[in-house]
C-alpha cells in the first residue's frame, strides 16, 4: 500500500496562475483533509471532506477550492495564486466517519502524504 | 488564543536522558490527542494517540493526558540523536479535523 500520495512534490507559480494539487489514498478511508504549513504557524486546516460527496471549510479556506472526486481522491485548486499561498501543503486521510458509524471509541488517526512545496512568485 | 499551545523550544537534552514535551489545550479540542514527529522537510508521522486520562506507553514513548488540567505530554526515554525533530501536538473534538500546536523542536545532543 502506498498510503497517501501527493503530486506534484514541488511547484513554482507566478502570481495569478492557477494549479491543482492532487491527493490520493489507498487505505479505503472515508475522510480526507488539506493542510498548509508555514514557518511559525504550524499546520492549519484548509478544507476537509468527511465523506465522498461532502466538503467543508477549515480554518484558512480563502483562495482555495476543493473537489472530492471519489472516495480515493481529493484535490485542492488555487484559482489565482498569490505570494501569500507560498507554503507546504499536506493531504491527510482517516477512517473518521467509519469509526463513527461503527460506534468505535478512541482516537481517529490521520495519515499524511509527503507534501507539496509550492512557491508563488 | 489558539486551541492547542506548545512551547516552540528548542528543547535540548543529552543523549540517554528523558525528553519531556508538553501541550495545553482549550475545551474545543477535548476528545482525543495525538503526538506527531516531523523531521525537517518531511511529513508528520504519528507517534502516539491518547484519549483517556492517564498514561499510555509504547516502547520509549509515554503519552500522558490530564483532562482536569487540560494538558497532554510526551515523554521520550533514553533519547537518541535520531529523536531530534519537531514534535507536533494535535487535539481533535467530536468533529473530524485536527487542531495542531506550532510544534516543539527537540535536539538530542551526543
């Protein structure tokens, strides 16, 4: 199993350009997440998808859109990139909803992809 | 106030010593807690999770949760230079997302 994969690994954009970050997981997880990590700020949630067909905003959604293409894939789109979006982007997945439906107590672990390092000039 | 707070460090300990990492949290993230380790340029990897009051041990790692005082800690026994990394504390409420602290940098010196 590859776990959570992300493409591309690195990307340089000019201000105003658009791009889509791709994420896929092979763990049959219901829930998927996009975070960004900036120096001194920690990881911040951009958007998440609790299950196929649903998406919700996180802490910092402005300037981004997401698509839950199917159970495996969750993409993040920057329509008009800005220098403030220079960051490292991580995708994650977890069982979440499955645990809820099964009445399982305890922690719902999120597994992270390798990240995409994006620079916007 | 951020929902999960950590001291950014760096925390420096000699090889073989116990490293103690601490985290405090607000009521909004009071269900489950996670410790992730992140090496420079890499993604976070899970060390331990804890959701019940008390201690949870896994090898050299012990997570401690005190809900009355709203803190969670991670102890690393017999610290090794390979433990040098940033340790991220995260809290999870009844929803799905994690709230991360800013991370504590740990340096284990030979």
